[in-house]
C-alpha cells in the first residue's frame, strides 16, 4: 500500500461519486459467499481459471492508469466485454505503477522485484500470482524467477500468505497489527479464490483462512486498507482509493 498525501485522498473521494454498473450475470453463478473464520467475517469469491477469463490491468490504451473499477468497466464496454469481478491486484507507487512484476497478455510491463526494502511487499518471501493456459498458480518470487515461466497475466505482491502449506514465518497468532486485508489463493484442484476481510484482521488469521478454511496451500497477500472489491452479484463496488494493478474476471456480452 502506498503512502498517500492529503490531496491524493481527496481525489480518491471524488472517484466514489455517481457511478452505477448495470446488473449483469457472470459466467459462474454464486461465485461469492461469506465465510467466518476465527470469529471474523470475509467475502470469498471463487473462479475456475479454465472457465473464467482472469486478467490483470494497470493502464488504458493511452498509457493512463485506470485508477478505478469504473474506468476499467467503461474501457471493456468499448470491446463488448464487461466486468464479472475485480479486486485491487498488488502494491503500487504513488503514480499507480506496480511495485513488482506486472504482465499483461504475455508482455512484461514491470519486472520482478526481489530487492530488500521497507513495508509488506519486502517482507520476504513475497510472491507472484499468475494465470495462463487455463491454469493459475501462486509461487514465491524467487521460485517464479527460477522456473522461467512466461504467463499470460501476472502480478507480484507480498508477503506470501501460504506457500506449499506453510504460513509465512513472520506471522504471529497474537500480533496486534490489524488491517482490512485482501488476497488470492489457488486450491489443490486449481480453483482461484479471492478473499477480503470485512473488518481488520491479523496476517496470521488471514493466512490460515486460505490454508485451513479455503483449501489453498498457496496464497498471496495483495494489500491492506486499500482492499477493494467489485462484485455486482452481491452489489459491492468499492470506490475508496485510486487503484494501481487490478485483477479482473471478464466476460463478453452475448451476441
């Protein structure tokens, strides 16, 4: 999550005004549900990457960051497509550019970042969520680099929540750090699972949600506080902050 100056947050508030998406049914019914874990409530949305078109976005064709689900939706409408679901998709700088790896349609727009530094992104290991050939996966960043993968779409964020069934070693079950958090995981059967907490939660509890309640042996933290969700089936359209990378599930209008 970037550090926003006051004027930047005022701009974020302006984005919340005057937008209503049409009610459109997605390719998968009841993709989103409520889940309670350790006494905390979450919204969880699941998609089969073989049946759903999961993409990454950051900038429009003019090279301008979308900033919002509204802007992305309007762009898609020009191509006879619409948003089924969307979520903020990784950490970003104040100019809304990705902090780490960002791949769209096989083109690497920002490189993998394994540098040391401050903040959650650099709480190593961080990781990569990627999709391609009808499959999706979450991997630690160094493992992703070593594998030489060429995905259709990818985003890097951090820290990893769960890798091969193991929680990030820095997560504490009694931590006093509580934030609204969102992330993405992949189940043992290959389903992609997105989750956002309804209230501030610990990293440890959020990670065990993916591993123990959602069946994801691999999961990646996307951000805290920024955590934004577009899910028309549950009438959810967050417009709290300007957004950098966006993960979107896209479908075509019937012909």
